[in-house]
């Protein structure tokens, strides 16, 4: 039997999604909890790996099991075995044709910047802070040069293991809600650190250190050293995965919290 799950997590205490030998990833905790409910070893496949410190409101995973359990066992039951910063948000029985990673047609991230001179104590984590004023309109103009299918070498980490730097960005919206700037970016897939490197570059544009067309120049030069710094992980959320309609995969609120 194959199941798909929605997973939400606060990434601050984890070295990314992927389980590793000497550090704890979110995957390790999820598999431990599922294995207890299934009474057999469970391994999960995710829609997209997230880096150390990165959060998710709508990560999607799938797993196979020989055990029959009620849906409440895979949600409420699993949640009782998970730490408070990880939660299962939905479960759905799916066909064996469904694959959390390979069936996905697009992924979507949201990066949130608290853009005021002094930092917040209440929102000291989960949102990035940038004390220099940013012009979200300039950032939006710069982001539009990235739309479409391109070689994103300039925005991938040197440690990226993807075979190809070619990705297709579907949209990159930048809006402001009071003191908060929200970068909402959707693509068919992402390279390692791609979103954070794009955000770091857009902040240079928003701070008027570069003109919007600079984003086009950096993209075309295919040189990571010419782009901006990597933005901190705290403000980044994995918020949506698109699948073909035939799978009828549930959609949850994008979040986080007060942001629709």
C-alpha cells in the first residue's frame, strides 16, 4: 500500500530534510515515527530536499507499507511520536504510479524578510531580518529577468550535485505587507541554495546597490561569484508542490502564520 503525507516543520533544529549519519534531519524523525505506527521499517521519499534551517508548510512525501492502518493512525498517531516542531498535516492513499519527487511538476518557496531598522524579539526566528530599507518594486523588476528556462549556474552553490543547472522559473513575485517583504518563487525544480542566492541578489537590487537589469547580467555570466550573498535560511519556507490532477493531492495553507 502506498500513502502520501503532508509534512510541516520548523527547520531550526535540523540539518535539512535528508537523514544523515552524524546529524539529525527531518526525514530521520518522520521515518522513526512512521515505523512505530507501522511496526515495520518505513522509508519515505520527499518532493524536495530542504537545507539546514529551512522550514516547510507543505512538504509532500510518500511511503510503502504492508500494514493496514486507519488514516488517523498515519496522522494523529504519527504526530504523537514526532517532536513538536514536526507535524503530519494530511494523509492520502495513492496509487503506485504516484511518486512524491518524480510526479511533481513544480515546487514553490516563500522567503520572508522583516525589513525594518531594529530586529524583532517576538519574530526572532522563522523570518529573516534586513535592517537597510529595501525597495520591493525594484526587487520585482529584477526578478522578472529570471522568469523562464535558463542556466542558473550563477545562483547555485558550488557543492550542488544536480547534473544540469537548467531550470524553469514560473513566477517570482515580490510584495510588501507592512514591514515584511515576501519573495514568492515557483519553478519546475530548484538547485542547491538557488532560492537563497536569488534572494540575496535581489536584496542588492532592493537596496539600490545594483540596478534591476544587473540580475540579467549575472544570470547570463554563469558565475556564482558575481551574484549576491546567500540569504539566511531562517526566512525560507517550502510551501507548495504541484502534481497532475489525476492524483488529487491535497493542498494546505501556504503559511506561515499570518501570511496568506
